[in-house]
C-alpha cells in the first residue's frame, strides 16, 4: 500500500511491516521493519546498474546525497518478501 501524503511504502506479511521514507528524498532514506527482521536493500540506477547494497536488522539509514538527482529503483527484502519501488532523489 502507499500513502500518497507521506510517500511511505509498506508491505505486510508474516506480521511484519516494512517501510521506507521519505520518498522523494533529499538524500537520507530510512528503511524499517516492525520485527527484528534482517533487511537487505539494493539500489539500482535507471541503467540497471547496482549503485548501493546494504543490510542490517530492523532499521537501515542510508545517505544517498552523493548520488545524482533522479529516479532509482530500490529493492527491499526481509527474507520473506521482496519488493521494488521507485525512489526519487531530489
């Protein structure tokens, strides 16, 4: 589901909710899980090139301010589910 006013994306399954925000962002994004899930994120540019990989438990905060402004794809996985969303970097 998507909340258009905040840009928070969520995915619910196995009593776990994953969200990332803000989107669009000026640089810093936060990825959170409601459980202590192991999260992995992969960010791709529009050419399909992997530009960032990170993993952590429950919360990941990444600073993307060194990247060029534009549209990226972010893939987020918690071990149960995978989802990919557009990420807009201002």
